[in-house]
């Protein structure tokens, strides 16, 4: 057991003993991937991300003044420090990664040692020295919103510690989809396997099609409207809601060939003086989340006002819930509703 802080203003915290590498399950390596400073450098330099969190906290002192805050997945502790600057009476900052040891130094270096208690462990396994908190802040979003499945931990924290009238930041999330033209990159990423120094490697082409690509899409590639297909209210969403199968319907905005579907997300901070949004849309400034690209086996030529209707199914992988199994059904119909073709593809986000 770790020894509680000797500071009289720091509540005593019981911390779980960490497993040795030989005892860790595959999903535990998720936390170790966040131990290196490089990934935190990338996230901190993402100004869309970091400035929006800062504005949602710093510009709303009326929400934080005198409140107890829980920071789930605190990383370097920057959101915790923002919360103290906004007037929080105390912040409990949780992370299972070794980066929290750096966060301890950062917190002390900036003079917040007495206002921020850092706790290393899993939300699902540890206890807090308080019964309830007023605010939960967390940057839990992954690629395609739910990759890495950190939202489950936020929901556990919500159900265990958030007061009935407490708030979450952010508190609303939505998943969006559109179609893109991407002939040039598809040729290098997918069709490459049709002729590798004169040899066919169709089995690897199949694998390449099943692996979504995380990349930045150019706004000019978007050739359909952009539509919401899934929405989460973090105050009420349940763990079982994070596996779903839902319909979507796109309309082509021009004559073009659709090579892939692109999924992105927005999260909103609806509490405070004004609503703030982090958007990963291909039409806006790029973020470190980029977009998630799902290539279809056979490109579809689509006329303006034609439709692509289908279903999007997402399920956490049975062996590792931080990975995602995704099935997308694409059905091309003319503007008059006439059926043209249908494709169903299984994807694996690993």
C-alpha cells in the first residue's frame, strides 16, 4: 500500500498495489501506452482540445468555486490545475498510467500540492476519501469516439461518486458520418495488394479493408452531407448503450465516386455561460483525433442527390473491450429511391 500524503490539507487516500508486467492482462497495456511523455505532448499541443477544456473550466468559475472535482484519466494534471484556477476547493486526479508520477511533480512545481490529490489506480478498483464530488471532468474520447473505451470508466466514476445534481464536462457527445472520394490514397493503401511486384496478395487486401484508417481528410473530399447517427448524454447513458446498431442516411452533394465512409465526433460542454464544442469534423481545423476512414470493397459511383442508407454497428471486442468491432451496411439508392447496390463490411479497430 502507498503511504498517504503527510500534508495536513491532503486527504488520506488508499491506493491499490500495481501489478507486475507478468501479471498484466493485454488490456492493461493500454495504461502503459500513456506512460511516455510524447503522447501527452501531442494532446497538449492540440489547441482545439486543450483550449476548449481550458475555456470550459476557467471561464466558468461559478461552476467550480468551492466545489470538489474529480479528474478521470488526469494525465499530466492540466485539467486539474485549470479546475483549481477556476476556484475548485479540491481536485482528486486519477490515472493508472505511470505519467501520474510526472503529474505529481508538475502539480507541486506549480504550487497546487495542497489542492490536488493524485491517485494512481483504476477507477473500478480504488476508493476516494470523499463520498461524493460535485464535478467530473475527463478527456476520455478516443478515435471514432469510443476506441479505448475509457468512457466506461467515466460512467463508473459518475455512478459511484457524482452528486445527483453534479455535472460532467463534457456532457454531450455525438458521432457523425459522411462519404468521401479518396481514389488516390485508396490506390496506395488498398489496391496496392492487387499487384505486388507482379504477385496478387488478395488476403492482405482483405485485411487492409477491415482496418479503419485514422487520418486527416481534406474538406474537398467530402461528397455527401454530414449526419449524426449516435448521441450520448453523459448524465444518463449506460454502459450497455456503448454497444449499438443504428441506421444512417446520407445524400450525395455532387456526382462523384464514394471510396469510403468517414466517422468523426463532436463533444459539447453545455454547462456554463455558453456552449462550447470540440469537433473533429473534416470541414474544420484538424485535431489529434483526426477522422476514422472506413474503405468500402467496391467504390460506388453516386449521382448528386442519390442516397447511401445503411446501419452502423459497434461492439467492444470480446477479448479486449478497448478494441472495437464495427459492421457497416451500405445501400446505394438513386434520388428516386431505386435500389442500385449493397455492401456489408466488417471492420476491426485495434
